[in-house]
C-alpha cells in the first residue's frame, strides 16, 4: 500500500526505465535502483508477488531468489496486490486500474480491467471465494464478488482519501484515511458508519487479527488499537516519529509488525500489543516501505527497496537476477 502523501513525491520516478542492450550471456538485474514496488503478497503455497510502477508485477516461487515478470500490458502505477489462493491474484492502482491474474497449467494469465472510474485506488483486501474490496481517493470504496472482474461502488463520492481497508469476516470491516477518518461496517459493506476521530493525522493502514482485535497505523508513528472488532478505539503513545505505512498480524507469534519511512520497523513486545519497540530493518537502510507480508517467521517488505528480513538481517531482492 502506498499512501497518497508519498505518491506525489514519486511522480518523477514513475517514468518508464529503459535498460541499455546487454549481451546474451549477461543476465540483467530485475530489481533496479529506481524501481519501486508498492505492494507485496504471498499465496498459501508460498509464491510471492510484488506490484508497482508502470504496471510491473513480478513473481517468485523460491522465496525471492529468482523472479519472473508478468506482463500486464499496463503502465499505470499499481499500489497494492493480494492473493485469494494459489491460482487467483488481484492488483489495483492509479486511474482505476485493476489487474486480475488466474493460473492455469502453471501459467499465469493477466487481464487488465478497470473499476469504471479514474479513481486512484490505494488499498486492497480479498476474502472468501472471489470477494474483494478496494479503496482510494474521492471516498472510494469498491466491492467485487467475482475475483475483481466487475466492481460496484459501495460509498458516495466525497472529498476524502481512503488509504486502507480490512475485513474481520463477511460482515465486519474497517476503512481508514486522511484526517484521522475511520469508518466501520457491520453489514458486509452495505452501509458504513463514521467513528469518532481520535487524531487529525492521516491513517495509512488497518489490519484485523483472527480473534477480533484490530490495529491502525499512520503518520508520525500513530498507533490505534481496538479489542472489540473495531467498535471502540484508543490511541497508544507514538511508537516512532516516522510515518508507518503498513501493519500486519503474525498469527504464529501473536505479534503485530509495522513498517514505514526511513527504514523503520515497529513490533509488539512479548505478546503485549500495547507495548511496541521500533528499530531499523538495517542500520544502513533509510528507505521507505509500504508493503509488508509475513510467512514462517520471515518478514517481507516492498517499497523503495524490496527484500526479506530474517534473523535480524535484511537481504534486498535487487541482488537477484532475472529468472
């Protein structure tokens, strides 16, 4: 997920990068320094996807050692990507861009479509069999029930940006956005109720745990928590002065992890979700990270650079070559 406040600063970096010709025996690096991948997703089988500038979608089935580009025939920036299962993926982005992916006989086929509006889509979540929610600017909340092929707007047009959406189950969901906005549904998105503001700062991501807890992160290290499925919220002391762009819950460790600006990573301490510690993913890494995925004790991040955090070390994927 890429927040609206970062997008403008990256406008110049979104120009298509043309590589010089190389000799046949030389394998070019697939992650170039100016490439930014705003979203990251992992299927249940462990296949990894990143999506970002110029419609780029890359996939790896060996934990990021080798990568294969998937051609979406799209040049709009993709802001987020998600996977329902091992055979269906979905990416969303600028100008209402939607890319659906279906795997048949071990081959991925991508289809470019749109939500029907030139809305900048910023946040995405998928659930069940083919259900998806996407949010973005102008108060956009869109819903799909057919793996992203068709969409319906579930909110009126209004002058506000929604950055993230997540659902606990088929009924309960939360969207968050600028100026501390939180909206909740308890009827599967048929209606949304604005909740009282706890902050004027922009909220950038929301995530549920399986037991109904929820965490929101945002500007200036903002962290909000709810232990009743998002009905009531309280604000924790800021865990950092940097913006936090993405938060996820690790079910195996019962740990919350967030990443953000200047290479920061914040995480809960000893199972206490009200206590957080913040460090950098690497002492030399001052990059921003907008995407986060967790699997088998490893932490995967995407953004200005993309890689894996494991055993306290960060390995950038840009060290790998084309498959």
